[in-house]
């Protein structure tokens, strides 16, 4: 269904002096339209689309989720590996998510191109909440990003949509960037409930103060995480497009157009090129492969799509 348009935008876009060929072509059509139909209300729609063409240039985003892995020695090796990869930070955001106890070591050892984030955060403020890591404490460590609602947190630690919304709200209030993970289980997909689940998970967060600068949405089908099963390009594009359309309807056109929607679920060096070429895929959240040398190849794939 999507295959004819899957690769259209990224392959056709050619930026000349910051103006895309899409924009030049659209402007030409608008001028013609104005000439023949002055005063038409349809003109507003056309201008709206031209406006969209102007803002559509999302900076790719890549996350490496180390999950609950690593010793001090392994962290040192992983960071040595990261420091050997080269990419242009103007064109790509790369965020590494080590365990809480390896945050300091990772951030001390990584070269400047990488940002460091936490894999979760507390839904409560600093105070009498034993074992919790508050967003104030994260901010104080100069860590700028947190994952929220990863399916492993939802599945094994009872994080409901409500908890995810509370975490997101408090993270944004403390000026953290948040990567909100959403996605359906295998059973939900097999019961054709993917859209319903994605809508429900977006409904839970849509009243938070969302901005494209501080929020990344990670579409992570639960059945693809750590399973070696990757979504097909059609499945990934369809889900990302569903998310973007719903955000446009329920949040704003501006947010929907500019927010990075990244894919997660068994991304590796072999499938990254194909997935990053998709119209609505703006990067990846990578688990297993971020612990391997192939993460360097994934960085190159995402960087070359920008
Ligand atoms: C993840 O941890 O978010 C993830 C997508 O894991 P993996 O790449 O191993 O499937």
C-alpha cells in the first residue's frame, strides 16, 4: 500500500541554499493558481502545504539503549568503540543510555559528539521516595535526556499509560528531553489493534507540554524488541504515518511535522539503510546492536540519510 511513496521524500529532496526543490515546485504551482483563481479559499490549503514543505527537515536521531548491561570494564570498551566512530553532530543527534550507575563513567569517557540519557526517571519529585531517581537529580548531573515508557518498563515493572504521562510531565517540567516509547504487542497486532493501541498511548500524553525540541517519539513494536524480528518497511512506515497523522489531529500540525519519530526493534547494520529511507522514520532506538561494533555502521546509515 505504501511502497510507491515509501522513499519519495528523502530521495527527491535536494536542498539548495536551504530551499528544497519541493518548495520551489510548490511555489510555482501556487503562483499559477493565484493567477487563475484569485481569492479562492483553496488557496489557503495550498499555502498551508507549501508552509509544510518549508519546515520538513527533521534532524535524524539515534539512541543506543544499553539496557541493564555492563560492568566498568565493558563500559570502558563500549566507550572506546563509540569514540572511534565519526559523525557530524550538526547533522545527527546520538544519545547513549547506559544504566544509572554507569552514567557518570560513560559521560566522563565519551567524546563530545555523544549525549547521555537515562533509561527511565521517577514519576515523583525529589523526596521520601526510596530507590527512585528524580528528574531533578538527573538534571543536576547535567544529563539532558530520558527514555520514558520503554516496553520493558511497561511489561515488567507495571508502567501504565498514566505513569508514563506523569513521568513525561515531570521530565519536561525539569527541562529534560524525553524519548517516549510506544508500540503494540504481537497479540495486539494480530488482533488488528495496532492503530487503537498507538492512539491510546498518544492520548495518554497529549496534554503534556509537547514540543518537537524536547520530545522524540519511539515507535517500538513490542514483538520486535530483542527478538531479531524487525518490522517490514511497510509496517514501520504505516505505523509512523499513523502516529504522525494522529499527532497532527490531536496535538498540532506544527508538532506532528517537526517531531522526530524513530523506529526501534531489532535494528542492525543489515536493515538500517532500508528503514532510514522511509518517509516518516527519523532515526532509531537501538538495543542489542548498540552493544556491538555494528553500531558504527548504523550511525553511518542514519548520518548519510540526513
Ligand atoms: C530497545 O531496547 O529499545 C530495542 C529496540 O532493543 P533491540 O534493538 O535489541 O530490539
